[in-house]
């Protein structure tokens, strides 16, 4: 079942014959790796500590992780909502696999947002956690999408799993704008947007580190999506093959018994 | 002396944040790649549309 070695490239672009990598994903992976190294240099070495009025000092470096993680999770959940809507419209498993893959990566990024935010909060506010509107709505977003992933594991039938999780994928997205605007709508301990305004509160290399961090997070999201989507697609194909095989075996058993094939088995399989 | 200690303490939190981020993202990436190879092995090459 392996591809010919000539198809798998050479040197740094050589691909594992069974894996989810393609030439495009390998090139993007290299770009991500180089970008991460440059980002670490800018964020940890080249950029100066914050010495403004509300000086964060060295702690400002946590922001270069925290904000890009938050942007990446918003993007991931937006893709989940759009793919869920597309599934309900088109009813093709590719959209379901896309929604599920993006939700899983989004959960990873929201976990990072909460963790880095908690560390930052401990050092600047003196507390690991506060039931503040931004923090609470972010925690709710984390729990909602964990629920989405749990639902996908709980429902065995692929079609009803896809339908139910598509509905939840759209409903859960309602919370995302609430998370984002919570600092404007309610009195919050959390600071307001750092760079969305025309007069950002940071500049120079610090602003570059933050913006470049966002670019790296988005590149990483795309690279992870390429692999996770292909994995989800392969799992769905195997599941469909397994169901087809089980149905074929059941039909053969029914014929061997000399009886008629039950109506429940007269379907065209999982696809 | 106090400033030096505060600076060292700040770097501890910064290092912890970067270590957690790199650890989680690296761990997840490795898991996806590894599982992809495992699942891909069970799939005939014609079903692996990305490798064509």
C-alpha cells in the first residue's frame, strides 16, 4: 500500500508514504518552522521590555503568545461554523471533517489562550483566575467546544453525528463575538483591544512581534488543518469501508440462511 | 537586588508560557502526524487523494 518512492520527493521534501503530508504541506511546514524560530528571536531577544506608564516589563512577551492564540481560536471556530453550515446545506462528509478538524485545533488554541492568560493575570493582577466577563466567556467557549468534540465521540452513526455536531458548531459560534466584545460591553479587569484601534498602545519591535506572532499562529493553523483534515477524511473513509463491509457480510449471511435480505440491510451503505 | 529578583521572576513566567505553548503545539502536531501515518497505512493509496 505504499506509493512509489519517486512520488515522495527527496531530501527535506521527502514524504512518508503513508502519512498525511503532501508537497504543499511539507513546504508550508518548513515555512512555519523557520517563522517560529524568527518569532522566538524577535519576541524573546530582539524586542525590548515594556517601560511605558503601565509597565509590563519582561511580561509583555507573554502577550505575543496570548493574543495570537486568541485570534487563531476565533478563526478556527469561524471555520467550524461555516463548514457546519455548508454540511447542513450540501450534506457531504468533507464539510463535516473540516468542521471537526477546525474545532479540535480551536480547542487547542483556546486552551493556550486560557493558560497564557492565567500566567499573565497572576503576574499583573495577582490572581490566576477571576470571574471577569472576558475570562468567563472564554472558559464557556472552551467548554462548549469540548462538548462539541465529546458529542462527536458519543454518536456512532456518521450521518446523525455530522448533523448534530453541525447544529452545535453553529450554535457555539454565537459565543465567539460575546467573548471578543465582552471587554467593551461590560466592566472588565481585562484590557481592551491592543492593536484593533487606530492608536495602538504598543509600537516598534513590540508591535512587530505581536503582529508577526499572529501571522505565525495563522500559518500554523493552516498547516495543522491540512494534516488534521486529511486524518479526519481518512478516518471517515475507513469508517465507511467498515460499514460497507459489515453490510456485505450481513447480506451474505442472510443469503446463506436462505432467507430474504432484511430491509435494514438493503441500503447502499454509509456513503 | 529587588529589581534583579523581580526581573528573574518575570522571566520564569515568560519561560513557562513559551514552554507550555511550544510543548502543547509540538505535542499535538506530533500526535496528528503519527496518527495520520497509522490511519493512512490502512487506506489504499488511491483513497489518499492528497498524495497523488
